[in-house]
């Protein structure tokens, strides 16, 4: 009986020892994943909204783990800024939980490399935090992409929405360009730039002091990009036909530039239409003008009319090419106009 008890006790002890040793022996079979190396590609751009990225594992141990998912955690839908670069949470998993595990949560255990396109817009990627869960089967790395100060060389956006103030006080305005550091503005008179280019840090400018004579005025604006000081193309406003009365209402004294030598036909800023400047610098509008025996009509904006027009209830035909009024003849569409140029119904 004593022998049997001893044998039984020995067997129980052996079994207990075996149970105690099993987990340790099992753990010894697992291997560490080792250093994690990730290559990051991205189309995210500073000054632009949204964007995405791709992440690929690299190295000789990629058979031990895989990239499960990644998520940009601070995308608010607004344009990316240097002060708020993208943060990404990357989740990794081991290929076989029976064989491998993540052992380290040191930031230095995760190596980040920027791919070709990402290098054009980011200076580097850095690891912010590393943690593991599921007994080392899962590794979560939080990283941040740092914008390169000199990377974004894309062309700046030209300003839009240019307009003169409705009250005609000499002020022009435009819509904000989010990527602009500041704007440059210049006055245009009769299609030609006049005066200096001014640097402006808001979305309006008062040209009042520069408007000292009658003429067709526009202004042009371009944006200067904050990232690299690149200049956009110029954008021009609509035309404001300024009269002598407008100049005086602006508080200015008429300049002597509007002399008799400047009177006559003038081509509009659009390079297509024509207008007539009087000797005092004003222009004809809603009225007739006889030049070298030919009659011309100028609309309410001061531009020479062409084709069929109606004046005081009568219809006239103006040559589409020259603007001269037809008289005592048939128009191209076979209507008769008399000596005064008026259309005679029924003829």
C-alpha cells in the first residue's frame, strides 16, 4: 500500500509539474516580430482639403505581421495647415498568434519612411505613440506627418468675385483666397495698367485718389501664396465707365490729361468694342454721333451699337462691322430704311 501511495503521489506531482511548465514552454516557442518598418505614400496637400494615404510594410520580417487598418484621426474637412498636420492611427496584427508577438512599445521600434510623392509635400513622419494589446498580438502606432515648408509648389488660386462698390465710391473688392498670404492690386484705365502695384492684406482697396479723369476703369488683383510666395495670374474686374461728374464726386480735381488731342474713337478694354471720348474726357452714351458724314449710336454704357437698335420708338440698322447707320437702302435681312435711317414697315 505504501508503494502504491508513493507511485500515485509521484504521478500527481509529475502531472502538476507538467501543467506548470506547459505555458512557459509554449511561450518560449513564440518569436518576437522585431522592428516594424512602414512606407507611407500620400496625396494630402497643405492648403487643400481631404486626401488619403497608403501604407506598406517593408523589411525581412513582413511574414510575421500585417497591416490591419489605418485611420486619419484629425481630418475635420477643412484645409490642412502646417499647425495641424495629419495624425494617423495604424493597427498591426501578427500573422500567427501561436508563433509571433509584438514585444516592444518603444517609438524607436517603428521606423517610418516617406514614399516618392509624399516626400514632395512632407518633411518627415514621426511616431507619437506605440501601444500593444491582445497579449502582444496587436500593435497600434500613432504617427504624424510633418509638412515641408518648401514642398508645396503648386500654383496659387487667382482671386474671383472682383467688383466695384455699388455706390461708385472708388473702392473695389474681391473674394478671399484661403491660401493667400496677401494680394497685389493695380488700376486699369482704358485697357492699360496705370499706377503702381500695391500690396494689400485684406479683400478691398480704395482707388479713389487714382481716378482723376474720365475713362473706362477696371482693377486687377492677384494672390500671393502663403507657403512659397508664388503669384497667381491676374484677374480683372468689370468696367466702370467714369465720367467727369464721377471724378468730381470722388473729391478729385480733373486732371489736364483729358485734352482735345485725346478725343475721338477709343477701343474698349475687351479689345472688341469701341467708344467715343469727347474733348473734355467724357464719353457719349445713349446718343448719336456724326463722324465724317456717318451716323453712329452709343448705348447706355457708352459703347458703339451694331445691328438693329431701337431709339425713341424707331428702329435703325447699324453696320455690324463699322457701326455706321444704314440709310436709303435695304438691310441684309431685306428691310427698307429711309434717309433718316429709320425702318419703314411694309417696304
